[in-house]
């Protein structure tokens, strides 16, 4: 029997309101049909450990950044994915127990800025990445300030922060001017208010959703261009308004997702013609907490619950619900971002394995799995658009482990391509012939990859020998190659002729002028072609 492995890529049924009415709760039912769907790829492990208060943001090139609180070390950290697909974490602040209630945005030049709570000293802190490293400010306007901090940047990149205090539970708002001075305002002090606040900026004016614990209500505050704050109750039903997530559409209209703790439901509210409409998104089981909302083109939300990680999108008045994780799997601290192509990306804590995971979704035109394009040569993938589903038959595995990663070659050795294999499966070995089904993606630097949803072993041949090359060329990208020449060393970078040799950390570095034979996978980078050896033994110094 052929070996097979598949990752969950399916979509779930949709739910839609029976009617839309102002200031009423909208019931949901199963929709008869739908026109689009999202297929979720296998997750990337960002960090092994308990990561709280995770925040996902994408830069202009869709490179993901994740801020989180490392529960065991009590540090604030940021992880970013490299062009090669590896995740690298750095510690932002380790001065005590810091990093809870983290909220992150990226500046115009793609540098992280973070607000968070210093538990050790009971104060709000703000960190921003500059060319010379991290700059951190400690803000102590009120006792125990910084709970539920929410950061937003205005059009000039100035930071604004909404937060509450564990001493007063008032709702506070802070902003920094061009001179670096902070001003603070108390917005609501009528009881225990200000919990689960979420801040967004429209036309440089703040809007905030938050929970009034004393009244058990969801509330919304916004500042007018005359400087006047107005506060309204959005949902007055019992214990509704926890874990709020606010998003503004292109016209500045507010949309909010939040948890109804009384009924265990995920709710969605939006303002229409000056009045608030409330809908139930998901009432199956104990679901809807720790939601993260986006409305770039339509409302989409990630959230957690007893049933695991879920995602929902509202299309033509219908809510489509996707059960990304299996029933019973625990998830938490979800964060959602939408890339340039309109595809959703999610980070979340997988509680059982204590792993911070990152997932990518692919939009499709139907709720049934799209029929893949059948291919027999990897070279054809270069002409296909990102997001195309392909079924590639017959290629041979030539690399099966880091640092080179998974690569396959066409049977005629005319081309090769990189694979992102699904996790948790038995993997093929070098020399195996396979059939893979997945989605085409262009990586930074121009390298292409198939994100594999399903693979099948179809046979085994003798492991291919490397092709000897003199000069790298586009047609050879993705193939196993070998090149000989004199090493040119520039710091930690090694070149054979114009082509760089990508050495993994800790590998021996040839000396300047050494004559070397290098074997590996030919790839493209931002600066040209490069050879990525599969092991240190594939960099052979023939003569010093």
C-alpha cells in the first residue's frame, strides 16, 4: 500500500442571520449555499513553550511578526519569520515579569512597537524598535496602570494606548506627541470599567471598545474632531463584552467581536445608520473568547473555545464557521491578520502541547476543495499564480531535512521546487517518488514553494546524483547541484564565483582561497543564486 499523509484543508458550513434589525439580537441559521471558502495549511511552530497575549502583524511584504509574553521566563519577546521560513525570536524586555497584555503594531518602516504591562512594578510600558535597538519607556500615570493595554498608531506614527488599572478599573487613554511627551485622560470611571479594551484610530481620532464589568455591558467610546468623547452601550445583555476586538472599515465604521460569557457565545456588533446591530456568530459549545477581528474587505474573526481554534467570516450576511482544530483540542490567545492577497493568517497557543503556532489560510472560490491543476514537471509551477492548487506527480525527493528543507526534482531533472511538508506525518526519504497536492507560493527572494496539503509515496528510485554546474541559471533552481571553485570569504558569507554558499550556523567556514566542491540545492535569494548544502559534509575543501 502506498504511504499517504493529509493535512486538514477543508471548510465548514455557513451560518447566516434570519434578518438584520437595529438594536436587536440576530439569530443565525444554516445558509443554503455559499460562494467562497478558506483552506487552512498545516501550522508552523513559532516557539515551544507557554506564550500568552500573542499579537500577529504583517509588514508590507507580508512578513509575519509575533509579540508574546514568555510565561516561563516572564519576558516580553518578538518572533519574526526569516526569508528562508525559519522563526527567530528576540527578547525585548526581561526586567522582571513583563509582557502581559502585550499589544503590537508595526511602524511605516516595518519596526515593531509594543505596549504592555510590567507586573513586577505595576506600570504600563512602551517599547519601540529603532536602528540602534529597543527603546523602552515606563509610564506610571496611575497606580497599577497597563492592564488590557491596546496600542494603535496614527497617520504620523504617533502611539496611542488604551488601558485600565488593576487598582481603579477605570478606562484610560494615552497618546504621545511629536516632542515625545505623553498625555493621559480618564474616559470612564462609572464603576469597574475599561476591561478588555481595544483601540483603533480613524483620521487620527481614537475609538475604543471595552467591557463594563459593573453593569455587564459592552461599551464603545469615540473622540470627535472637536475633542469631545462620546460613550454608548452597545450590548446590555448580561455579561456580554469580554475579550472585545475592535476593527474599523474603510469608512471608519466600528465593528466589534466579543464574548457573551452568560451564554458562552461569540457575538458581533456593527454600527449601521447610527444604531448598533448585534449578531450571534457561534453558539456551539463554549466558544468565542480571545477573539481577533479584521474587516479589511469583510468581517473575519479568529477565536478560541472548548472546541479548539475556530475562524469565521461574514459573506453576504452569512457567517461561515471553520473548525481549524479538532474537537476537544484546547487553543488560546488567537490573533488574526490579513495579507496583501486577502488571505487570513492566525497565531494561537496550542495549550496541550504548549506551542505557539502560526497558520496560513488560502482563499478559494468554492466551499468544496478546489480541483488541483495536474502537473508532471515542477518547472510548470513557475508560470502559475500564487494560491494555485496543484497536483504534482512523479518528482523525486532530493532533500529531506533542514537546513536545505524539502525539495523534489522532476523525473527528467529539468526543474525542482521546494516543499512545505505537513507536520505530524511520516515523511518520504531521499530517492522516494511522490505525488503531492498543495498550493503554490512565492517566497521572499523569488524562490517558489508548494505548501503541501497531501502527499503519497508512489515508488523509490536510486538517489539522484548532483548535476555539475559551472554557472548557475534559472532553469536549475530547485535542483541538486555540485559546483567546484575557489572560495571567496566575506565575513561569515562564502561564495564560489558569483554564487553564495548558504552555510548553517556552526558549520566550518572555508578559508579565503580554498578550492572547494560544494553540493546542495540551488535556490534564489534577494541578491542572486545560492547553493544550500544539505549537511556540513557537502562542503569539501580539496586544497588549501
